[in-house]
C-alpha cells in the first residue's frame, strides 16, 4: 500500500513538473498578444461545427479562433468536409478580434494566393526562431516569455526586418546584433551555439543535363572549347563541373549557398556553351534544366559514373591484351 501511494504521488509530481515545464516553454511568436485585423495567420483546424471550424492560431500560442461557415469559400458548397479537414494547416485572415472575451473570427475565402505565400514564409521563419528560443529556454532553465522579451522581440524591430534576419546576421557578427541587449553573455553564447547549428546555410547541389554535338571536321575541338567556356563561367563565383556520361550526353554540376545564384550561374554557363558551339556550327540541347538534385538522383549518377569508369577500364585492358 505504501509503495502504491508513493508511486501515485510520484506520478502526480511528474505530471505537475511536465505541466510547469510546458507553461515555461510556451509562448507566442510575436510581441503582440493578439493578431491585427486583416492580418493573415497560420491556423490548425481542431474541430468542425455547424457554425464553422474551430482552429488554433499557431503563431499566437494556440489561442482559439473560428472560421465562420460563410467565410470558408467564395463558391457554394454542399459539405464543409470537402473544404476543410481536422488537423490541416490553413492560412486565414483575421476579420474580428475581441480581446476581452478572447474571440477571434477568421476568413478563408478572403485570402489571396499572395497572402498564402507571404504568410507561409513568415510562419516558417517564426517557427524556426521559436524553436531556437524554446531550445535556449530549456537548456538554460529560463522562461521562454522572458527570453523573448529580452532577445527575440527587440530584434524584430528596425534596423532588422524580423528576428530571423537578425539571427542570420549574428552568425557573422554577434556583437553587432546582440551588443545592445541587456542579456548575460553566457545566455548569448549558448544562443549562438544553437543559431550557428540550425541557421548556418548549407550548400545545395544543382544539376543540369545537356547534349553537345558538332559534326564538322574539327567537331571534337569545338565541343572541348564550348565545355571549357561553360566551366569558365564558374570561376566568376560558383565552380561548375561538366562530366561526360556518354557522347553526346554531359552532366553539369555546381554547389551554391543560394539556389537562385546557383541557377543563374548554370544558365550563364549553358549560354556560354551555346555561343561557342553554335559559332562552330554545332548544337546544344538541354535535356534537363538546372534543378536541385535529390539524394536519389545523386546516388544514381554516382552509380552510373562508377559503371562507366569500370567499362572504360575493361576496354583499356582489352586493348592492352590485343597489343
């Protein structure tokens, strides 16, 4: 009996500790406690009722709101379940806020495609910042709200566009970003460990497939000159490698911290190849436009190159025996 009572007491204490921990680590993304009118917010559908759908505002510490039935769609519909599902994330526009009662009415039909893009981008950045700050609060035993008041929310104001941008700038110059904040250096040091681990840009791999042909007497020289011109573009910024798969197929590869910069370098490289090869009365066909490679695609390319290398070794060995 005594053991059962002790176990029950331990479970109660454990439950209390979990609840206290969750309260300590829970906080909205932004300084404002409630969203503004006509602001677009990210919500998660919790339940569906006759009047509409009850949702949680993810950026505002999951406070409850409702998307009214009349605000679900511009078109007529027979079933609400075809428009919205429990558990799904949606972008909704705030159309009424009662701060005293905590009522928030939202609209899905008033949201444009541009609104969705902007809201999803803001939510993604806010979620990343919140994850970093939550981790900091947990490792330092601090209250997340207090950390946000001292660090995250002041950095959301000018000269920075948002806290996410400030954290990215801090990777290279933490003193400039955090120097004016009233925060212990030990906290800043631990924050920078998390920021550098989670936000330091990782290079992405970009690939394009091309076919280069030239049937003139000096066609091989023309192809070599064209490919060298393409690789030379990489020297301006991003290194571009062009590898032979099997004539006339070639694969172009580069890495870049910025996808758009990488695509731009690849397209300029293709243009350089086209200029040289067409001047020599040859032709280039882009069989696969520049794109970010997947792990599966990289693995397939690696296997293909290994197979071709093995075949070349076998051919070379046969030639040696013939001699």
